[in-house]
C-alpha cells in the first residue's frame, strides 16, 4: 500500500484534533515536511458535483446552472 500526501496530512490533522502534546507531534512527525493538499485538488470537484446534483433535484434548468458557474 502506498501512502499519499493526503494520507499523511489526515494523520497529522487527526493527531492535532486529539490534543496531542508537542512531544507526541515531534515523535510522530518530527523531521518531516507536512504538505497540506489544496482544496482545489481534493474538495472543489466534489463540491461542484454536489451543487449540481442539488440543483437537478430542485428542478433548476441545466442552462441556468452553466451560466451561474
């Protein structure tokens, strides 16, 4: 199994959310570069699709959707 930058960031984020001590952070992530993936590369497309699906469910015309994007 290959570990991605996103996997490492999620692990780091979860560590921070659990109120990790500074020593725990040093132990688990010390010496490494923490890369924060961009929203554009991870979340933007999912957000656009969700908005599109909502508009379809609400009955909005497809041409109106394209004009607002």
